[in-house]
């Protein structure tokens, strides 16, 4: 029984859970390490995201005989230009819309509660306890929205403090763009034989998984954001820029992202006018049909090979564990774990087949 895979797996899981329990009991000891890891992890993740976004441009430039330092310089010039345009042009528009939204928050909250209560009053078949619970949820939702908007100053201050950590991003990004081909060989030097082949194949698969997901999702989100911006601008929807920016970020989440981005646009449309709500539904329906049937199949293909139900379960679990930030990274993190498990399984199979062939010989 000691040689059975299921028994060894069970023992490994028990040991893992015991270690996690022990670490949680003495987590105070690890607080300095956790703080350091968080300080480095955020710039590293953002640098990796930018690296995969700009990697196709670097390959294109070097295809036309642009030297490595030249391609890095061009990428940073483009990146600085994008940031400058965002700060000088887009940021004032966003802040203006945020200020207007904060000023109208109590009115929006009251109108939303009034419409929902009116709809509930028409549903005579609903039990009283269900209606009371829904009213409590609506009230708590409205209170939370008001609190978030009124505490926007503290949120801005937290964002500013986080920006100091992002000073490390350009340094990480430069080294990633400069030496990314050397990463896998440098790691492979630490291993020999079959393990070296396994490590090389694993790192190549991880690189392909992250590259396919990040580049594909960014492209899809950008195209969908442009379509929504054009549609919302034509119908004259309020807070168009804010809604499109939120939709661009939310659509980084497969399957559930489009519905998350539709919710605030629908609320604004209902409050603005019934006609605006209908047009929001039409624009969103057209955009999502294009995204699901034309854009995503041609851009993403089946690069992740993850079942939609699995993605939904992963996203829901991530939402309960870590909120919106963990939701954003849940799917690529699951894809990375799946890639590691698949490669380990292949490696174990190859070892077992090789051992069986040796016994036969």
C-alpha cells in the first residue's frame, strides 16, 4: 500500500494541510517576510504583465533588425507616451466623472432603491420574508456604495502610496525584455538528464500559457472596450468613460467579466431613462455577440483549454477568498497550476514507462 499513488498523494496532502495549519498558528513570525514578498510581488507581477503585452512588439522590431537596446528604448518611449496621455488627457476626464458620480451618489442610491422596491411591490406572490431580505440587501448595497464614494479621498491616498512600490516596475521590465531568452537555460543548468528535459518543457509550457492568456485577454478587452465606447457615446450614456474602463478591466475575467461590466451600465441606463436602458442592453448584446463569436475565437482560440464551468467555479472561489484582485488572477493562476500538474503527470508516466522497459530488458 505504501507504493500506491493514491496513498502517497493522501499523505502529501495531510502533511501540506498540517504545515499550513502550523504556519497560520505562528503567522506573526512570518509577517516581515510576507511584507517583503508583497512589496516585491506587486511590481514583479505588473512587470510580467507589461512584458507579455510588449513582447510581440519587441519581436516585430527585432525582426526588422532593430537591436535589443533599440527595441527596449522604443517600447519605453511608447509606454511613457501612453502614461503621459493618460495623465494629461484621460485622467482629468475620469476625475470629472468621478466627482459627478460622488455628487449624485445619494440621488442614485435613492432612485435605485425606489425602483427596486417598486418592482418588489408588484410581485404579490413573493413571501414577506423574501421581500424583507431583498430590501435589507438593497439597503446595505446602497450604504456600501455611498461609503465607498464618500471615502474616495482615502482610496486615492492608498493608490498614491502604492505607486511608490511601482517604481521598481521599470527595472524589472528592462531586465525581462533584455534577458528573457536566458531565463530557461539558466534554470536548466541546475538539473541533469531527464529532470533537465522536464524543467525545460515545464518552463516553456508555463511561458506559452501566460503569454497566450495575457496577450489574448488584453487584445479582446481592448477591442471590446472600443466597441462599447462607440456604442455608449452614440446613445449618450452618462459616465461612458468610467463604464468602459471598468468593462475593460472586468473583461479580463473570462465568461463572468461581460456580465460584471454590464451591471453598472444597466443601472446608470435605468436611472437615466427607460430608453437609455434599452439601448444599453442592445449595445451590450451586440458587443458580447461580437466578442463571443468573432473576437475571442480568433484571438484566443483554445489556448487555455479550460472548461467554462471550471472557470466559473474558480472565479467564484477566488471571489470568496480574496475579492476582485484575486478574481483577476484566478484563471491564469489556475492555468499555471494545471500546466504544472500536467507536466508532472507526464514526467511520472515517462519514468514509469522507462522503468517497466528496463525490467523487461
